C-alpha cells in the first residue's frame, strides 16, 4: 500500500507515459535514507507491469568503486531469470549481445579469453538492448541506491540520460540526498543531469502527521489500536521518516515507560540494533555475517561463513526473514534497508569484523577462477582483513577483469591500489605476473581509456624518467612507454612532441630480429607522420614498417600501417586501388582477432573511399557491413563505430533515400551536451535543413553552445545553418556562419570547398541586392569576398594540408568546386550556363539518374534559371521539370519553393496561370501583368523586373504601361497602392 505519495507517483507515471509514447526520459528520485524511495518505485514497477511493460530493477552495493556495472548486471540477471515471456525477451536480447552476457555471474565464460572491451562498446550494447526491448513494449529501468554507484555505473547513467531520446524507455534512479556531501562523486552528476530537459527530479519528503498515522495503522493491521498519542510520539521522534517510524513502532518503543518518556538510543544505529537483539544468538550471528558480506549476500556464502550447521543456519535464516531484517532476493538475501546493515556492521568488534572479512576472503578464493566480480570482492575483503598479499593479487586480477568488461575507471582504481601495496607485499612481481613498470604502464592505458589522456601523459612521463634510470637495459619496456606516450600526446594535440616521442620509441629497438613491440612503435610513428611530415618520409617508411610488422607476425600493427599508407596515397598519389589497401588492412585485423579497433578503422576508410569515388552502391554495402561489424562487436559507440554510422546516413542522404536516412537519424540525439554527441547530431541536419523541417531549429539550439569546442561540429552544424539561413532569405547570417567555419579551418582542407560554395551563394544574393539598390561599393565588397572564398576552394583542390601538391580529390569535392565557380560568376550577376551545366554533371558522378540526387536538383535549378535568362525557355523547362520531380520526391520544400517561383517567373510550367476571375480591381489584368504588378509593388524598376521574369526591359515597360491604363492610374506608386489594397 502506497501512502502519501500521490503527487510523486503521478510524476513518475507521467514519465512512464511519455516513454510509452516514444519520449524517453529519466527521473532521479531523491530523499533521506528510509524516507520511502524504494517503496515509491516499487509502486511504479507494479503500475508498469500492469500496463504490460518490461521492468528491470538493479541495486548498487556499498563496495566502493570495486565492482563495475553491478546494478546493470543485477537488473539483467534478475529480469532474465524472472520467468515468462518477458524473461525470454531479455535472454534473447542478451544472447545477441555477448558483451552484456559477460557481466552476469552465471555466464560461464572465461574472461581471460575475451578481448578487452571499451566502455563505449558496452554502452552501445546497453542502448541497443533497451531499444530492442522497447520496440515490443515500454521499458522501465530502475537503478537503486545510486549514492553507492561505481564510476562506470555513473557514466552509464549519464550516457543513457543524454542519448535516450525516442526509445520507449524510462530510467529511474534513486539516491540518498543526505549522503551527497560536497565531495560525493554523485553530486556533480546529479547537478549536470538535472539540467537536461528530459531529466526530472522527484524529491520524496517525510510524512506529515496524518500520513504517519495511516502508515502506523497499516503496520498494525488492526492488531492493536494506534492512538493519537502513539502517532504523535512516533511522528515527532521519527521526524516523519517512514523507516524510522516503522522501526520505532515494530520495536515496541512507541509505548510509554511507567516512569516517564522512553529513553531512546542516541542514534538510529541503536534503534536498529534493538530489533537485531530480539533474535536468537544464531539469528544475530547470521545478521552479522550478512552485514560483512554487504547489502546483498549469497545464500550459500552466508551459510558457510556463519559457522553454523545446516539445520541451525536454516532455522536462523527463517527467523531473520520472518522478522523482516533480511528479505529473500534471487539466490540470496538483501537487508530490508541499508541503514540496518550499516548499523550492524558498525557494531561489530574490530577483531570480529576482521575475522569475518578473512573468512569471506577464504571462501571467495575457493570459487572457480574467472567468476564474475569475485576478484573485486576478494580484494575488498582481503584488504579489510589486513591480508595485503591477497588484497594485492586480487586487485591485479580485479583490474584485469574490469578492463575486459570495459570499465577502465575501475580497472585504474584496482591497479593503483595494487601499486600502492607493491612495497608492502613480498614477491609482488611474481604475484602480479608482471613487473611494477609494466603494471604502471597498464594503469596509464586504463587512465587514457577512462577519458583521462592528460593524466596518462603525466603518469607516463614520470614512468619514462624512472624506467630510463632504473632499467636502461630494458629497451622494449622503455620503447613501449614512449609508444603509448606518443599516442596519448597525439590525442591531446601535442603533435610535434608526439612525433618526436614516437621516433624515440622506434630508435630504441633493434630491427633485427623483428618484434611486435617495434612493429607497434613503427605503426604509431607512421601515423604521427600522416599530417606532420615535412621531409616526406612517410610512404617509404610505412612500406618498410609494414614489411617488418609482417616479419614480426604483428598483423594488427600491419593493418594500422596499411590504413595510414592508404590515406597517404589517396591524396598524394591518386591511387585508384586504395580501397583494396583498406580491404587488406581489414582482413589482416580480422585475422589478428585482437585488434577490433584497427579492423573498424580499416572498414570505415574502405567504405569512405568508395563513397568519395562515386561508388555509392559499393559504399552502401561496405557501410552496412561495417555497421553490422560494429554492433556485433559492441563497437557501435566507439570512435569509428560512430563515424561509420554517420557515413551510412550520409550515403542514403546522397542517393536520395531520405526515408532510410530519417530512420537512421532517429538514433542521433537532439538534446546533446558533449561535442562528440553534437558531431553525431549535426549529421541529421543534412536532411532536416533540405526539407525545411522545424526540428532543425531545435537541433541547432542544442548544438549551438558546443560548436566552438569542436571543428567538425562547427563545420557541419554552422555550414548547414548557413544553408538554412539562405533558404530563409537571410544571406547576412549565412555569411556569418561561413566566416566562423573558414576561420576555424587551418590549411587547405578539402572540406572548405563546400563551405566556400555556400558562402559564394550568400555573397551572390547580397550582390544582387546591392545592384538593385545601386550600391556599387557593396557589390564590390561581395565580389572581393567571393574571390577569397574561390581562392580557398581552388587551393584546397591543388594542395594537401601539408602544403604538398594534391594528386586527387573526391568526386563530391570536384562537384562542389564546379558549384563554387558557377556561384562566383553569379556574384557578378552572370548566370553562366556552361558552368552550371558542369556543376550539374559533376554531381551526377557519371550516372545521369543517380549521383548526389539533391545537389543535382539544386544545380539544375540554377541551370534552368541561366537558360531562361539566355532565352532558351525550352531547354530551361526541361531542366526545371527534372529538378522539380527530384525535389518533389525528396520532399525538399525550400528547393520546391524556389523552383515554383522560378517556374512562375520564367513561365516554365506546362500551363500558363489561369486568368483571374471576379470583378475586383485586378480582374482586367492578365497573369503576366499580375506578376509585373507584384514586382512594381516591391519597388523594382523595369530592368530588375525584366531580370526577374526573364524578359527584355522593353517588354517590361510595355507591361507597366498596360497595367497603368487598365487600373486607371497615372503612376507606379498609385499602381502599387492598388496592388497592396487588393492583397497582391
């Protein structure tokens, strides 16, 4: 029975309703310990199940940061073993995502045989699972006691709150607000999440006196009258906290003593312990054992550690459960409330606590090797038992297990604990299976994987100094330190230092015999040369390095070298077979079996180069395969998994399959708060801007605060914002966006070609306005700005980022340059038929009915306009109709509006406009005369009218004279007034 939580439940139910309708969201439920958060979300669970929804509930445990993703594993395991169709669906979804299955304690897998996973991979798998379950029915995911959440769980919660948008998923998290002190790690997370529009907070407040009365009446169930005096005293003493009130009442402390008010314990712990003391000795023994185990304890472990015989421990457990101190849950038990466990644990004598921890450590050590989570628990119990050697060894194993599960922050914590214990443990290197330097190197790797590359750089720089002094003879180690340091220096954009450090890593190792360590050092150095190679050593160096990697049997490093070499050849040597280089790299990485990131990188460039060369069908197949590979390997949210998904979207946008592009864009969040999220989101603007959809404004509103933080975000989002402004007749805003993009770009990047063409479109519009207003100075400024943009575009085609001659540029780049050339002539008021025809043909990619469908249609629009201006109306009509068909099929409303306007002005449609009917003031005018009058009312002169309607100035003058006569007016001003009154 739910008491006094009507408003809170209504808010939670509303979030559930929004999720069911496709509006994913999250609710953070806060309140003091014992205030009733769990009871509230339990009512929500019942409501969700009654509606046919899927419910997943997971709890955090007070184990510090040692067990990554514990509530996720708890929720998945419980749901998968709940029975019924819902459990079958969860198991099916888990089977399709082995990464998540490895989190479960009964997975049966050997973690040692599993390749290291990235945190983004695991997150992508979670997102996919929730989305899959949500397609069948709404999903309610509850994560309880987040104040105990490990770092990876906090990151997962943040990820879901930001990424879930249209999935039928509602996430609810509970936490103790009174536990969130200033330095609590959850505090900034909550503050950040509550700023998101799709995250709401629900605070569970203490009971009022009436609610306390109702609650106590429910507890008594009529066994004894609950008087107003009892209610008052319990309410005052509990301060409205339901758990405190329930404990007071259940312990019988609500009854007054004969000699005055009952002397209550000074703290809640004493109150809770009074219930424990009512148990038998065996029952109290079981509760103490359970308190050492944690909030949740396995049935078998509690039986063994209790030291009682089977009959006695069974009876004791029944007694404890009957007193509602422990509650059965799955294959074990949970405390009715965490405060109870804390009170019991704190009441243990120091020696007793140490002995119980030691007993748990011994039992955990007996579990089969690889049991999920056992190493982290063993490290926790061993440290508490002051068994430093066992804690050290378990910490190393726990770090490796966390790394395999894609929890780098927890792995780092375990490794750092082991490093802290190193000097206190005899034979530490033997126990760890590695030396201190290499364990420190591993910790630095996990630091970088946890999103802390600067911390990794700091650690590796110190490690490099120490290793150089302590083990100068171990060149393999010293080289490996430098190789990783160079990688992370590159990630923080210290490119020159990265290159020099990578060179040191190579020179430290002899080429004979070839080794895997040197192969990876060579690959890292080659990659550092890709954009910083003034001596031009990369191609020859990469060839030699690839041969050495083959000799060293390091296929992963060879794959990386082949990708780097392919990227070099693509721009500098016009290698037409570069796609095969990337395919070979992909196959090598696949064969290695331990380099999924290298395989993903190769797949992306294999698909991308096909796209750049106009093989759109081949690019689509390669992208589809790449996305499948990413999802099958949990790489959907890795760096190259993300760009592969975006490339697949871009291919469908290019081929004109906008329905599929829209379907893919459903995964691109609108409400973004991080640059990498904005990168993905910005791609959806391609179709949204082209269709003139209002959703583009909302997306841009979220992206706007972030576009200064990332060049790709600036390029895509501001470039498309410029196009949107142009469609809305605002070239000034478009030029502002273009200026920011061009200013952010360094060197002759081919990406500048498209943005230059957009800027030239804007300057052409401004120049036309200036000429109409007789503002020659403004027209000259537009021409000068246009010259600079065209210069940048031509330079990007001619030279690479390193300033070397560029041998080849993709078909789309060539088409955009043709567009830029045509737009530059338009700045001068010239609609050049030949230039617009070339732009149109370039965008077809050699397929008259294919290519870049939308850009072909946009180019045909301008080509038809140029032909009409030249007087070739038949040819103009042909191009206009083809563009109109494409724009109609795509639903490109802004382009359709421009084409209709052109068709009206140039009279390119199949029929002339019908003559107006009725007896109004404009009834005597022909359709063309109405068009002329409308332009007269806009203030245009005969020459401007002629240009707009593709007629001669003399014909425009005749039309104006006829209009004045028919309207019986003597001036253009009077005619304009008639037009305005008539609503023309």
